[in-house]
C-alpha cells in the first residue's frame, strides 16, 4: 500500500539543504497552490497573498534577508506568505464575487457583511494584522501538509527580516510578509533525529 498522509508526516522534515537542480513543477506545484487556495479561513475572507518566487536572482537577494540560512538559495520555489490589512475593501469584494452581480444575493449578504464588520471593523490596524497573520499560518499549515503528502520537501521559516522582505518584493501598504516556505527536494537526508514531545505532554483526555 502506498504511504498515507500520516506516514508522510513522519517522513517530512524541515529541510535545510535543497538540491538546486531539482525543481517542483507542473501538477505538483499546482496541487500545493490548490491546497493553499482551499485552506479554510475566518468568514472565508482569505486575508493573505502568497508570492511564488522561482527567479534565482530574487532568491539570491533573499539570502541576507534570511540571515544566510542555507535553504534559501537552493530551493525550487520560495513561497512568501503575506497577511493583508485591506479588510473592509476585501469584504466588499467578497460580496461582489459571491453574489456574481445578483442583486437579491447581494442584499442577503449584507447581514454577513454587518456581522463581519462588527467584528473585524472594530479592530485596530495592529489587531487586524495579527488576525490576518493567524489566518495566514493556517494556509502555511495546509501548504506544508500538501508538500508532505506529495513528498515535496519544505522548510517553514520565520527567521527573516520582514521589513526588508516587504521592500525587496515592493509590497503595497496592505501586504505584510509573515512567514516563508521554501520548497524543493532534499540534497541529503536530515542530519538529526526527529524529536516530538510525548502524548502525555501534549494531550489531556477527559
Ligand atoms: C513557524 C515556524 C517557523 C520556523 N522557522 C524556521 C527558520 O527560520 N529556520 C529553520 O531552519 N527552521 C525553522 N522552522 C523549522 C523548525 O525548527 C522545525 O519545524 C522543528 O524543529 C521540527 O522539526 P521538523 O520540521 O524537521 O520535524 C520553523 C518552523 C515553524 C513551524
């Protein structure tokens, strides 16, 4: 029997050294992108944007921004997960897109808009960014899970300078880089044993 998703979670590892000659392409890359697209989010607003960077020049420029971590230059693609703060406009866009121009559907969605705006509309800019960040991490989780299932290697990364990354990618004001996911294929097997805390440490059954 082929390996299950759970088996592949044991196989996956935060890979530090990618083989620069092996690229993630075509259907595999499409599936990882699909997993991000189908990630659930609060109110369905998907308050993030993901840059999929294949250009070597850009990856090289990211080396100093990521404190020379070795997984950056050799990865196949660098996924840069950014949180959005243009939420009120995004709610309007959501209603426009979901109702597809149908006036009745649009009217029905006004209740949802009120509900959303009552919650996120009252947040400070900082709280809004934090809320979007949390949603963004769920998308990161789904991307890592998809990579594991497809036996594509990845390495989640918070170790970078977000302001420098925003500058490099010339991000508009409403986008903020949050977390990175270089993907590709391992150049060598991980040099360390996998450690996880015990079930007793992590769970309580009642
Ligand atoms: C949110 C997050 C940020 C991380 N940032 C980095 C990083 O900047 N550099 C790095 O080498 N590993 C980073 N890691 C990888 C973790 O160190 C790694 O996942 C953990 O030690 C467990 O090892 P495993 O993923 O190989 O099972 C990060 C992991 C997560 C989930």
